[in-house]
């Protein structure tokens, strides 16, 4: 009898796996289609400088507007795109779209800001610096318009090769920031070798401020590491005034989070820029 139920289990699991694979394949085919049919778009979440209280940039965050399923968040398709390699094409689209948007804001006479684009490990190849420089030139943009956010996982394999690519990017004048900082495995001995501009405190630490003393300690330690290494530091996921107060008194340079603004469609972000939104409202 137990043999029978095991057999049922085997059938059950393999059907389950088939369904999972079919769903992944549907998503992959859909994403390929989305790339060619204008279903991807960018939202822009403002970044504020604590010193001035003004918008100094924005993070471009990709969304997939699916004709039947509605707005699909990146957490539902970026991991798959990373696994299949499709993330390279998604990344090309994102860089292109962000630069086109920056050009249009520049031509409209809006104050210059820095647009941050997220780059996956698989995109971080020796072809990237050339593509970035070619794209900036094609849109007539100074490199100060652009920033690339990379995560620690990008930096884990073949450090020397990765540092070479980072050096070529920063030599262009494009800023690099280390996203989700503190959640990966990069060691402090590598951190000093990375030519980065900004450390980005991960939301998982910001969330615990001020009630969790460990999160407070980690956040203020990241801030002082950044200061010692002459990097800027930004906190992501700021949702409360208490978090803002703590970060401000700890010497954090910049903040980003729902307390100030959700990621916005381009037209709404443009309005925020025109109206010169500040931390004081
Ligand atoms: P990330 O780069 O760490 O981006 C921050 C995420 O936190 C965004 O989610 C943003 O909407 C969300 N967030 C910002 N402020 C708050 C807050 O105050 N509270 C909470 N709860 N969340 C906040 P989103 O847009 O869903 O993006 C998720 C992740 O997907 C990003 O994490 C990034 O790793 C990835 N991603 C997004 N766009 C791209 C892209 O163009 N290329 C690549 N490779 N990855 C992307
Ligand atoms: Mg990011
Ligand atoms: Mg982040
Ligand atoms: Mg994060």
C-alpha cells in the first residue's frame, strides 16, 4: 500500500515539475515577445540628498505591462531572465530607454540629475563599458547623467576581471553604486579595491531602524565604512520619519523610499522634478 502511494507521489511531483517548466517557458516566450512589442517600461523612484533635501537622481526600475496579466513586477521576471540569459537583452533595452528619457528631460531644460540603472551579473561583461559609452554618445548625454547599480553577487567571480570592467566604466565618468549592500558575501578586503561611488544600504537593514538595535548598528557601521572609504552612502526602503531621523543623524548622504515617493511613471517623475519636490514636502 505504501508502494502505491509512493508511485502516486512520483506522478504528482513530475506533473508539478512539468507545470513549473511550462510556466517558465510561457514566461520566457512572453518576455521575448514583450521586448519586441513595447511591453516593457520604466518607473523612476526619486533619490534625495539629505543636505539639500532635493531630488538629485532617480532609480530606473523595469516593469512588464502584460496585455492579460497586467503590470508584472521585476521580481517575477528578472530572476528567470537571469537564468535564461535574456536579462542581457532586457538590460540593453533598459539602458536605451533610460538614456532616451534622460535626453528628453535634458532637452526640456530640466535640471540635470543622475539616472541609476540596475545591471545584472550576466550583463557585467567586457562589452558593457563600450556599450555604455556608445549609448551616452548617441543620446548626446554627459556621463554624469548615468549611474549603474550592481550587486555584490556581480563582484564574486573573477574579481580582477570585474575590477577591470569597473575601472573602464568609471573612467567614462559614469558612477557605480553597490546595491543591496551587506546582503552578499563580498569581503571588506575587496571593498577597498572597488572603484565605486556609493554604497547602498539594503532595505532589510533600513526596515529595522530604530527598533532593532542590530539593524541600527549595521546601518551606522555601513555609513562609517562609506565615509572612511570616501564613498557616498544611500539608504533604500525608507518608510518612516524615525528611519529618516536616524539616518540623518548618522551621517547618511542620500535617501530613497516610500516615505518620499514610490517609483513613478515618467510623466509623474517629471512633474516632481519641475515642482522641485523636497524632503520637507
Ligand atoms: P533594487 O534594485 O534593490 O530596487 C529597490 C526595490 O525596492 C524596488 O522594487 C523598489 O520599488 C522597492 N522599494 C523602494 N522603496 C521602497 C520602500 O520604501 N519600501 C518597500 N517595501 N520597497 C521599496 P522593484 O521595482 O519591484 O524592483 C525589485 C528588484 O528588481 C530591484 O531591486 C532590482 O534588483 C530588480 N530590477 C528592477 N529593475 C531592474 C532592471 O532594469 N534590471 C535588472 N537587472 N534588475 C532590475
Ligand atoms: Mg537597485
Ligand atoms: Mg537596492
Ligand atoms: Mg534591495
